[in-house]
C-alpha cells in the first residue's frame, strides 16, 4: 500500500468456502420445540404420489458454523457502516438503527396483511402518517405505498397515466425519455405497453426544449424526467416543459431518485409534475441490504387519484381504512399492501427529521459542491451548470494515459472507498458520478478528495498501478467474460 | 465549507432552482422526534394491532419460527448497509451468499437454475408468465382459479397492456384444478399453464399430470409455491418448466405484507430469458474463486427497453434471511419442520371436523392449510371468535362467490395444541349463538 493512502490499511481476513462444502451428515443448526400433537408420517398422510423424503443437497451444519460462515462472508463486503459510498444517484446515506428496532417490534413485525382491520389500526395509522408526510414533501394530492421498488413505482405511474388517458378516450402510443435516464425508465415504459422515444439532451445536458416542442404530438402520453437530472442539475425550464406537455394533453412523470436534492427546498407538485415515484431506499434511508428490499411509493395529482392501485388507503369516520375495491383502479401491482417493513423504516426516518429534513438536503448539496470544487482542477467537468446533490466528471484527462473511469474506480478501492457510479449517465462518456449525501462529514469528504487527487496524480505518473487496481482486495478483477460465456450459477455436489 | 464553495449561506446553493419553485415555509411535518420518542410512537402503534391474538391465517403469508441467529447476521452492517454487488472485489460476501441462495432454491424446487430474488411471489409469478411468453412467442395463458387471488389480480394488471389473454380454469371436488377442463383449454396458442401447489385452498396439485397436459401442446408449465416449507414434505415440482416461489416462510416475519422475497427457478436452457439478477462463479487472474453478477445483458441497466424485465432493486437482504434460515434448518430440520406443520394442520382439521355443522369440503391431500365449511356466514362467526382473541378462517366469499360459507384455515408449528383446542371450542360456541 502506498504512503498516499490514509483511510485504509491491510488486515487479516478469514477464508471461507461455500456452506455446502462444510456440510456433513447429522449436524443441525437449530432444534425445534417438541411436537404436542400426534405425529403423522408424511408418506401416509399425503400418499406416495405427493410425498418427499428429504431435500438432497441441503447443507447440514451446526449453529456456530452458520454464524462463522456468514460473519466471515460479511467481512468481505464494503458497507456504509464502514465508510462513504460516493455512488451518484444511489443516495447511500446512513441507515438509522432505530428504524431496524421499530420494524422488529411485536405488533409490527408480527402482523398478517389479511387480519381484520379492527386489529390493524396501528399498521393503518403508520401508512396514513407516511402518506401524509410524502404528500407534504412532494406537494402532491394522493399516494399509493404499494410498489416494491423504484422500477415498480415507475410502472405504476405509467399505468396510472395510461388509465387516465384511456378515460379521456385515447391511451396514446409513445413515452418520451431523455437519453440521460436510468435504464429502468425505458424498460418500464415497454412493460406499460408504450413505445419509447429517446429525447436528446442539449449541449448543457438538459432537456432540449425546442426538440421537446417538436416531439410532443398527440400520440405522446408522457415525458419521464428526472429532476435534478442524472447530471445533478436542476432543469431550469421545468415549468415550461410541464406546460408544453399539458397543452397537448400529455402528462409529466418524474423519477424521484434525486429527491435528496429537493426535500424541504422545492416540491415537484409545485413545478408541474403530475405523477412521480419516491425511492424509500434512497432519500428515505431504507438500507440497501446488498440489493433490496426497497419501496417505490407513487404520489399523484388529483386527476390520477381515481386510478390508484388497490388497496387504496382512505379515510372513513376519521379512521384510515384499506379499500380493496375501486372500479376505476388500474388493479393490483403486487400481493398485499406493499413492503410494509420498509414503510415503517421510512416513517421513522421522516419523524426523526420533521421539518428539519431541509437541513439534510442543504448538507447533501453542500457536500457535493464542496467535492466538485476540490476536484474540478484535476478531473474534467463536461457540464458546467450548477450541481445540486451530485456531480458528474469524466475521465477525459486520464484517458490520455489509457486510464478509464473503471480503472480509477478500482483504484479508489485500494484507498478504502467504494467506487462512485461509473459509466452512467450515458450522455457522458467515461462518467464519474459522485453523490456523497448529507451523512458524510467534512473529514470523510476530505479523505475522498485526497484519494481522488492522488489517483489523478497516479494516472499521470504511474498509470499502470491504476489500470491494474485493485491491489489490496481478497480477489482481483474477476473474469466476467467467462462467467457469462460459461455460466456456473449454482454449486453442484 | 460554504466558504470553500463561495457561498454565504446554504440558500445560495439552490440558486439554480427558479425562485417561484423554492419553498418559503418549513414543511408541515410531525417531528423532529428523538430516538426514544420514535420508539414510543411505534410501540403505541403496535399496541393498536393484534398482539395477544392467536391467528389461523395463511393464504400466502405464514407465521413460522425465526431463529435469532438470522437477525444477528442480517443486522451486521456489512450485509445490511452494503450496496448492490456491482463492484465484485468488495462485495464477495453478498455475491457468495446469493450463489448459495440460488443453489438452495434449485435443491428445494427440483429446478436447474434460480435467480437472486424477485419482489415477491405475486410478481415472480407474473414475470414467469412474461418469460414464458418470450420463450414460446405465444400470447395466451391458462391460469388456475386456485392460484392465489391476489397473484391473479397482479397478473391481470400487467397482462392488460401486453396483449396477453388470460383464461381461468376451475377446480373439482378434491380442491384440485380441473384437469379435464385444463386439457380442453390448452392449445397451440398457449404460452403457459399456471398452477399453484399447495394451492390457495391448501390442496396439493398433481403436477406430473398437469405437466403432461401442457407439454402435449408445447406450452410451458409454471408452478407457483407460496408456502416454501411444504417442500420439506411434498414432492418438488420438478416437471415444471418454471417455478415462481415466495420465500417468506424462510426467516421473514409477516410484517403486514412485506418485505418478502420471490424467486424464479427454471430449466437451465431458459436462463437467458430469466429476469432478475444472477450470481455466477468465476476466477480472478490469480485463479482464486470468486463470484460476480452475470448475464447482465438481460437486465435494464444494459439493455434498457429490450431488457427481460425492469427490475433493479430486488429483495437481497430478505433472500439472505432465507439462506441463513435454511442453512440453520438443514436437510433434517426442514423435513422435521414440514412434518410438524403437517401434523398440526391435520390435528386441527380433525378437531374442527368433529364440530356439528362443520365440514372439510375438499378431499385432496393438504399440507398446513385447508378449507372449512360452516353452516353460517364466516364473517359473523369470525366476529365472535375475535372477541375471544382468535383470528379465524379467512373468508373465501370475496374471491369465490360460490364459496360464501367457507374459510381458509392455516396451522403452522407455532400454534400450541391448547390454542387449536381453544379455537375448536370457541368455534363450537360461535356456531351455537343465536343468528
């Protein structure tokens, strides 16, 4: 490890094979309480046609082996608890532990979604309170907490648009999507039954309003926008964009992934958005858990309320109640009422801040701009507009020595950080997308800046060390080509 | 730091937002609350729910034992607070755990390949149908009415805009799918047949026979499993082409409907049309074994509008819960757990069946859920049971208008014998009440 690396050092970490490789007959990890009713033999009770003996290939290991196995595996991961993730568009903020505690309470974790609403008042109150908070933050009129993720929120939003336009006589054919959009946007539009039309960004990386005017014809259902954009820049002409769409009877969908730049400062409902989703695993602190669970609630303007997916949370005699039938509804987008445990955590987060959520947003934007200032002399800044909560550089200068954004990202690992978002958005070749979030102190930001400056130096004077990074991890760069060509997707005895 | 960015105050950081869109007032939100106040608030909500009641509900969400070891592992910051494992070198813990999950799902279901998780059983089933549509290039689906009603509703929502026609097939006196009607309905335009086993009534379906019917017309058989513990005693649906499973029973609390983890398992030849993430084994340049996300060209971040699905965030931590839980149980533990469920439910069915007026209408084999028929409205009986702190049979009437006097009963290993007997006694009393 070079002297320039301040944040991380070497450490002995445990090796560990696959759990199946530790298995031996007769070991058990957990004992069950004894059966207090007469035992029955599955073979007799079900008949030979239906019965199974045992699951061959299942591991047999003891509790300590399970504990050590997964503990050792965990030590091979980076995590927010270890340090900053500068991942643009992911909003990797601190995951408050009180959220974990309340989600596990008896009476919260134990509730069944089909139990009578009379003994579910607490759950319904949690949902109502969260809905009210999300509506206040976004400036919208109605909400569904059902979607399981951002992508499912996007689908729900587009289905709402379709239902609304159908009620006006024509669902229309096309959805406009900027070339800077997250991949879920076009993938979702297709599932909603629309054709995708890509809209080019202008020279400033913003929506080309003149091109938009030409593209918005009577067969356009909606524009899917991210604001601030995936460049971290607020669309200055958002009001105009909304008007162009509305004048043609089209709607404005907003991908709420970048809400961390807006909460408490500006409300999408005030700048013309008709429908948007929120990522509770981004702005609202739900842990990423290695890839989920998340939740993607959708908030809408009044015109879309009749079409909300069932069940709809409504007010009856002053009590929140889940309405399972609504004949104008788009239907159900998942079983039961949503990722309730995620909703609990998001509400705990929101209650912790209250109106002070504005402060979190200010800190997030300040941190991003601080990093931008400290790095803009060594990394190329392709778009010079003001950054909000994230900043996008490119690898143009480092490319001269054959060092790419991927290489820089890998070298950042040696410096004790997780990489930033590489190669996205697509409109910036060789992108480095950096979002620190409000959770990071000045000290952590300075360590990140030092690391990035040091790597820029290395790219100029010693490019090989960057191009062959990381050097300090348990495994080096892995052969993804063979993994895809000859997939091995399970252990075999 | 403000000085470093050349600003006098935080509000200058937002100059790029047109003034008309900048809030001039604080948000009207409850809080801020301290940690203790947050806990008090949620405890108060918990007290308004069903603590102290005994529930006989299943229907896709099951109360099973959860080891404390599972949370001890889930709560490790390196699992809880880590990101999607795109940067494999510093995500080997997550990636290996996913690989182990995929393996366990294959062993359980009798399939050859499994993905890293879907959002839940209902969306896994829906995505399995879309997968079958892509594989066969056909646009009709035949679906059992005994597939969970909410799963069918989700499929309908998705199918409406994709030109997919859905036909439903009813059931016979065993509680199983009407195989004759199925055979009549499956034709050369059928992409898939979708059945659930054990089905919504708790009855186990005859999977090999149904597979034959589908295969005769080159349609794919999709089997949905909502109660994974059943696979510890019931033959796995190995004849299926695709299995869509809900894994909530393995270490995830009911939590009023989520988060859980769905999974899609299938024949290896279908893998390139499979949605969701896949962890694959590989090596680095020094020959060390490692794991990476693979076959990513199926996914939205690469293929965008041509992706197999729009799924991005899935349910990784929940899948980890399932992995830990299944490793703790192991081969013998899962078998014993399944046997306990079987024993409890069959004991309960026998006890309830003794009550005058109560029938067990379906004759087919069942695991831990079964339907009871009462001589009067299930809802009114449940009101009486609720007063005795029992959450009784789930009324079928809202979804099956021909079964208004029937309800679904689930009994898992968590319900003590004394509570089963108390339920039977309370039901007896409730039926004796004047109408």
